[in-house]
């Protein structure tokens, strides 16, 4: 590992920030905001790029993010649309389902000078499909990616939800990214959407998918999460296949986003791919053992980082 501290890295989540509404509570969330949150917990300077309503929900979530040490300089305020909310069903704790409500503030993200200036300073940015469901927000996201430095890690965390995706949007996102992260279910979905022609019932589906995506879209790293079955990570020269880790599951909301954040941090710090995948696997599992997408785990993360540092 390098000696450079994670605190010198600037990592942004570009897309949605919202309230995850459970039957008996609500918690802050949004996939890309979760990534920024966990990157911050892992020691980076985290930025949330999104939009909230001019309402109590928006003010409360911005206050929470600031209290956790994230920068909200690029969280815009919308004076017409409300802060986003999602209804979460965790009756199957390992595979939560979501109803993502439409016509909310983050659907109206605008590309402005603040966004452009911030983008030019980033070391890594994570974006997904959901916040691209409206044309204006999609354009703002792609413009922001265009403004990042040449060596910025651009991570496309597919995060398919409901009907909020299309082939053109997915292809444009893949073309913009150098790292792809998705779930095994999304592998099957993209295989069909992009006409890849892979036999998804074969034992080598992850390898075949990673190879095709890297060749067709020049993606450098493909990361496939498989919930309790671990993960598969492939670059041009390596393929790492790790089993799952037994855990007492609270709910899986945000676990994949924590995996993404850990992978980003380990890549920025120059870890070997096997260590990076193992660390991300452990971080995702840790979050799955806690309720909500943004549990406070700084101390646990520091212990994990130390454990992996000593193993190098």
C-alpha cells in the first residue's frame, strides 16, 4: 500500500440524496450519496452532489450530512419540488425492495459553476442510473463527469431501479466510466439490454460479462457483487473471485454502496486488486449487519484498514 493518507483524496457521490422510509422509521440514503458517506467514513474528503427541496426534509438531511463531515457545497436547493423519498420494504432483509417516488428535487439537478469547479478537483466520483431518469439531470451528470481530471476514477454503479433506465443511458454511462460496479442480477439485465448474448446460466457468466464489457466499452475494472455469495472483480490482467462472509443480517440497504466506497478508497491508495476486493467485501458485509444505508462505522473501518495494511 502507499503511504498517502485517504484524507487527501476527494470523493464525490453524484446523483440522488433522499430519505429511505421504513415501516417504522426513516433514514438518510441515496446510492451515490451513500458512497460519498462511506468514503468519508473511510477517511476521504466526501462530497454529495445532488439537490433537495426547500423543505424540512431537505434541511434535515443536509444537516445530517454536514454533521458527519461531508461537504454539501454542491447540494442544490429546489424551490418547487420536494426532497426525494423512497419507500423501503425489508421483509426480505437480504434483498430489500424499493418504491422510488418521482418528480422530486434531485430529478432537477443543474450543471452550474459550483459543480464544474468541484468536478475539476475530484480524485473519484461515483454515479448511477437512477438520477439520470430525467433528461436535465442526466445532462448535468454527464457534463460534471466531463469536467473531472483525466486521472479521476469514474465509477458507474449501475443501480437499476424500477423502470428508470434505458439502453442509451446505460451505454453513455459505460462509455464515461473506467470502473463498473453492479450486482449479479444486473449482469443478467445488462446482458439482455445490450444484446451481449452471454449464457447467464453458465458457471463463467461473470468472467464472460467482464471480458465483453471491458472490450466493448474500454472499462478498466468490472466489479460484480453477489450478496451472500461474495464478489467477482476483474481487470485486464487479474480476476478475483471471493466467497461471501457469514453475518447476522440487519438489512442489506447500502451494503453495495459501502462496497463501492471501499473499492474506490483502496484503488486510490494503490492496493493490489485482491486486497481491494477483500476489503470491499468486508466493508459491504459490515454495513449489512447494521440497519440503514449510513451507519456510523468509522472505528470499525479503521480497524479493518489496519488489518488489511498489516497483511500486505
